[in-house]
């Protein structure tokens, strides 16, 4: 793949030398040691290292966020300004993005939690607004659109309720195409149903049941079965109890060397050790749509979580398309652009739909003589 479709913000070219020598503003994604490795090799680490990594994966930690928002220091303001230069708002750079999409098919990939819906204390209450649903519905009328989430595919579908989308649940380990055949698929496109971790289903169910019972003694902990992975949410757990929760998870996972532990925003994710993530899911979906090794496609991935970095990195490595990080705070990221919150995501989607609608309307009609 030639790297000719990558979108590089104008400000990035100015600051590239400074960025190459700068230290991370926040450790994001946090160090993978112990969490990204297989369970057998990771459990020699002390529990306090786990807890520090849990803190590092939550840069919008309540106290720190409140302090930054209330009275940001001069240094913090300068760091934020530098970060915005490197990852400018996708809204302010909308024309630049559109310019890069000329003569190309835009394909949209969207995370769910924190991107289409707000982050909430109860993961079962992460409902998207009707306005956001309408925006995504209209988006899918013009562009192939996929939801890529750590959630169980069936669960995220119940939240989104749109049959015309592609859904990649369990961090891309459970992928299914739309019930309605999209008109923009190429002739070589394939029907989609892909579950690369199906052999792990009994093990995942077993780990979920054990962790569910094990963590009952930790107030606020919530264990979620996402079919091909298990999520242990600690958003509502007192920080003083994080070490207890980490010990509980460790004691269970040490019996399952074929599973690994990764992190998201206030969540520990237990997954199979197969080499599959949201980045792999993005590539699989592009191929399924018939856009593998095509130069006339522009993938756009919008997400807020550490797990979305795998997709951002794929796009940067391909030199094709771009990632948009949803965050109010500076984070180390492979995304090219940023948006602050789901409301800005909706604004971006609406602008994209309106641009496409007007561009199609402006096309001259071809009359056929008789």
C-alpha cells in the first residue's frame, strides 16, 4: 500500500521536530507490562504496579480532571495548546478532511461508549440519544458504517438499533454485516460473519462466572460478559479498593494462561491471547467491503479509548485515512485529529452528511437522448 492518502494536519508539519523530542504529556496508552502480556508472565509483578497502571489508564481521573478544569496551570495550558497543534479539532479542520476525501469512498468506523454515548457509571445505562441515532442513520445512507466496540455485539446492537450497520463486538472478535445489503459494497465484497475466538467461548463464560462471584465483596465492581471477553468495571469502586480488585482479578486469571488482561477507561478487559484487536477488525471490514489494497478509499475511525489506539495505528501505518480521538484532555495517541465529547462527534457526523448530500445534489444530471 502506497502511503498517499494519509491526512496530516497542517500544524503537525510545523511541530514535527518538536514532537519527536518531546516527552508524553500523559502516559497514554499506559505501559503494557503485566497487562498486555500473557497471564503466565505477568503475574510476577506486584499488585501496586497493577494499580498504578489502572490509574495511568484513567487520565481523566475525577480529582485530576476537576483540578485541571478549575484552575489549569500555565504549564498545563501550554501543553494542551501543543497537543491541539498536533491533534487539531476535526471540526475546525473539516475542510481539510473533505479535501483529502476527493474521489475516494469514505468508510466510517465508530466506537460506542464515550463516542456515540456518554461515559456513565452504570455500563447498562450508556444509552445514545435519539439525535445521535438519527445522525448515525443518516451517515450510513451515504457511507459504509461500522460500530467497533468492546461490548458484546448483541448488546451494542440493542443500544444502537440500526440494522443497516456493520457491528464488530468484543473488540472485533465478533463481526457481523448488516441485515440490509448496502448499495456501496464493491462487487468483490463478501457477506460477513466472523468470530476468530469462538473456541474460547466456554473459557470466557467460566471466567465470567468465577469473577462475578469473586468480586461481589468489592463495592462498586461490575463484571460484564461481552461474549468473547470479560470486562471488570471499576468506575464506581473507591480508589482505596483498587488493589483489592486487582488482587481478585489476578487470583482468577493466573489459572488461565490462554487469556490476557488489557485496559480501557476504568475497565479491565480479559481477552483471548489471539492476535486480534480493533485494528485487525478494521482491516477485516475493509477487505469484506471490497476495499482491500484500494487507493480510492478513506477510512475514518472515531474512538475515545485505549483499545481504539490499535485502529488508529493501523490507519497511520497504512498511510491511509485517519483516526479521531474523543477526549477533553491531552493523551498520547496515534490519531490525527480530536473531538472533545460525543456532542462534537455528532456535529462532525452531521457536517459530513450535509456535505455529501450537497455534493450529490450539485452533480450535473446526465440526460440521455432518444
